C-alpha cells in the first residue's frame, strides 16, 4: 500500500472490526508507515486514557466474583431479566464502534446536566451516544453516570421487548438524591442483561423525587403507546429530563 490509511480504517483496525486479510494488510502498512503508525498510536493512547478513569481489571474481577456467587445462590439479584453485577469501583463504557474521543460526551441537558451509558466486559470499553442503538457482546455489562447540574434526584429504568420494566436505581421507592459535587457521578452497580432482543435504558434527572413504581408504570404505558415496540419508544412523559439508549442483547 502506497497511500496512507484513512483514519476510519485505523479506527476499525484498533477496535478489531477489519476482516482478517484486510487487518493483516493494514498492520503491515502501519509497521512501514510512520504517519499511520503515529495515528494508530494516538488512538490507542486515547483509549488507554479513557479506560484509566477506573481500572477495567478491578471491574472484571468484581463481575467474576458476583457471577460465581450467583451460581452458588439462586437468589442473587435478578431484576426482570437483569443480572446486577456489584462493582462499585468500576466503569464501563464507545467507540461506535468508532473510537471514543478523549472526553466522551454524554447527553447534554439543561443547566449543565448530562447522562452517560458505558459498556465493558469484553474488549475495549465504549460509551453509547443517547439515541444510538448499540450491540452488546456476550457477558458485557453497562454502567450509568450523570452530571446533575441543577437537578436534585436521579432514577433509571429499563424496558425489554416484552414490555417488562426493570427499576434499576432505585429498585423501589423514590428517586435517589444526586451525589454532592459538580462532576460526573456513577450509579453504584453495573448491570448485565439476560440475552436476546432489545433493551431500552432510561435515566431521569428531576427536581423532585419520582416513585420507581410510578415511573415503571409510565414506561409500560409508553411501550404500549409505541405499538409495543421498544425500539420506537420516545419520552416517558415524566416530570424531569430523560436520556434514552437502545441496546441489542446477544
């Protein structure tokens, strides 16, 4: 190859999306081309900085511990098709799969608020942009984060293809008070979904606490209003700011 590789090709090479033959040719080119080698090295450095927010190894070991406990105790937390993996020190989550930028953007809301969903557990961590549909790999988990801005409470639910609503944070009762401080905060546990179909995840930031049971009922109504298609759901109609992501489970 005489011409330089496109940045898109280098991004796909980095995240392992090139077919084997094309990947081999690209790696041979990078080995002989200082400019392309520098671009690829920059992508790798950006990803390393992103994942350094919380060491992924600590997350992986936490998930392994919970999964082992889940095999020993059938009562280990499952919420309407969710396996909750307790990993309070961990972070998950884009790349597009193209690559993440150095400062992956969450969903920007009013008053400086934002929300973010990250995925991890297999390969590079990645962040999903609100409104996007992202494929999960087997064994991957999600984690949810937020910048509260002027909001005082946070709540998260998910809805699957059958209209089953899972209250993620909290499991019941009123919304959680946001953590003190202006920076980004991460809800305490990672979540692994049971396989198959779509799952819509919604984070709600609000001025007043919302009851998890009432939000679950509104989510179910929104699913029905969308023709019972979780892919086409829109706002839950709540008194707060909503951020939605759609995941396709393996």
